[in-house]
C-alpha cells in the first residue's frame, strides 16, 4: 500500500453537511435556513506534518408557502489546518492537529448576514482505499465568534464524522 509521502500534493473533496445535515459551515446556523457547504481543497505533505487548505460555497433556494417570491441564502467558506500523523498501521493513519475556519453567509432580508471565525483541535483517521487514495473522517471542536449586524456571540461546537468532516483525497 502506497501512502502519502513528503513532497506529495493531495486533492481533497470534503462532503459537507451530508451526515447529520449540518448547515452553514461549522455547526447549524439559524440564519442559514438549510444552507449546506461543500468544500474542495488541497493538501501538501511535508516530512513532519500535512498542511490542508480548502474553500467552499453553498446556496439554497426556497419559496415559502403562501408566497411567490423565492428566498435565496448563499455563503462562502475557507479553512486551513496543520495535521500531525502518528503510529501508522497498514492502511490506517491516525492524526491530530489544529485548524482555522472562516465563513460568510448572506441570508434573505435586509442586512441579514453572518461572519464566523473558528479555531480548534482536530482528531481524525485517514484510511487508504488504494495506492495514494484515502478516505478520512475527523472530529473537530470549533470555538469562535459569530458576527452579525445585531450582535457578536462566541460559540463553541463539536462536530464528528460526516457533517463537513468526511473527505476523499487523491495524492499525486
């Protein structure tokens, strides 16, 4: 089994919101009204750590009962992390690390927007399906401010498995 090695790049497809249908980036945001983010990213493998970074977008289109005008919510997101692997066993490569995530949501209504900045630890497992092809699942604990026109709240969230934390990586 050929795993990622120093000098490799990886293309990652991150399945956001598919497991528990988490919406609006890291954690459910009431402002988002069903908006799900999916991110695409790149990983650079170094000798002692892996540096993944990704960007994403989401859009939702909804017409409420009794209205004819559609409501559209949209958003963009970006993430960067530093991951450190430990004790690889055959196809299984566990890792830990830290991340920085930011997203912006524009929901229906005047001045109805939200900016989130989150940081926190990551704990995950990468499973190699084939040579240089892996599926990973990870848990994150995110803490940071949600900033809206009306308020600033510091929010802490824990997310596991799918909800934006399941991805497929192709290394080259």
